[in-house]
C-alpha cells in the first residue's frame, strides 16, 4: 500500500494527472467498499480525475469529481496512511466551487510521509510500479517493462544490486527526454534474458 501511494503521489506531483490513478486503481479494486483504505484511494483517484478534467476544461466533470473526491476523503484522519489530507480536501472544496481555478494555479501536490514525492525520489518498489504505469500512459509496450520489473526483483533478491534491469527501470521513470531509447534498451535486455532462460529450460 505504501509504495502504491507513493508512486501515485509522485506521478501526480510530476504533472501526469491522468496516469496517477493507475498506480492506485488495482489496489483500490481489491479493497472492501467503504473501508478507510478504499475511501482514501477512491478519493485520490477522483482527485486526479478532477484535475485532469479541469485541465481539459470539462467544468461539469471537474465539479462532479471534486465534490465526490471530497466526500470520500471526509472523515479520514488528517494524516491517514501518512498522506496529509487537509490541503487536498481544502483544494477540492475550492475546485468544486470554482472549476476554473486550475487556469490560475497548479493543484495542491500530494504530501506523503513528510515530503512531496517526485519520480526521481522514489525507491525501487515505487519506481517499479511507476514504470508500468508510465509505459501504459505514453503508449510503450508495457509487457517488457513488467518483465523487467520481475527480473529486477529477482536480481535484488540474489544480491545483484548492479542489475541492468534495476538501472533501466529507474532511468525509464526518471528521464523524460530519453524514455523511448530506454524503453528499447529495456526490451532488448528482456529479450536476451528470456532467450537465456529458454536455452536453460531446453537442457532439461
């Protein structure tokens, strides 16, 4: 839960408002409806949706999602799951009353665990989540990215901290301008690793 919260917050804080909800959605769908965790993720998902609609100048959608997000987050502790909710709730209230607010100012960034996460600040697990989300958002093939995430975890467990898969996942998330090149390199390394695995399987 912590890594998903942090990954989504970083994606949101770096301005990828549409993509942010994907970091939270799978976990949200697993939760019991009406539980505090479900309300938190539902509210954050709708916050990202409200901001996205406002940037698209869909004022009706902005108001509806801002009001709904505020309702989901209402009643939760001010620092639930280490997410500082009061600034978000306050901004949602203002956005619902004035959907053109984002024409004049940026949305309130999400604070988690005492700071405002950004993509370069994420640890491995949150980066691994963000990598798949950003691959989907920008139209890259997410299958090699997901496989690279699995290989990176295997390498970490084996003590191989210098794994090329770990390095490329971090680079893919952090480097906007080179993301296409990094995606291709990542796909190439995944293909070679799979080929080696298939060669080994063929021996038995």
